[in-house]
């Protein structure tokens, strides 16, 4: 597994999310209040240290709209 630093949410993405949920959303609030809930390093021991690299946790859940 390769590490991915969790970056700030891009401004345009934040604007789109706020427009999509004008009354708010628990997940948006969670990120706003707590920041990153977990890091890739929290899952390191679950992945092999040799061989093919696996996608990061955020790649798996579709970070930034990518799959």
C-alpha cells in the first residue's frame, strides 16, 4: 500500500457539495468538525509489504469522484 496524504477539499468541490445539500449533511459536517477521521497509516498492517501495490483506502471509496 502506498500512502496518500489527505488534502483539503478543493474549493469548487466544497461549493458543489454545499449546493447539493443546502440544509446540510451529516457527512459534510463530520469532515468540517473533525477533519480526517482516519489516515492510510491506520490500515498499513492489513496490506502486504511486498508484491503488487494495493489502492489506498481513499482510492477504494472513490476519493474526488474517481473509482
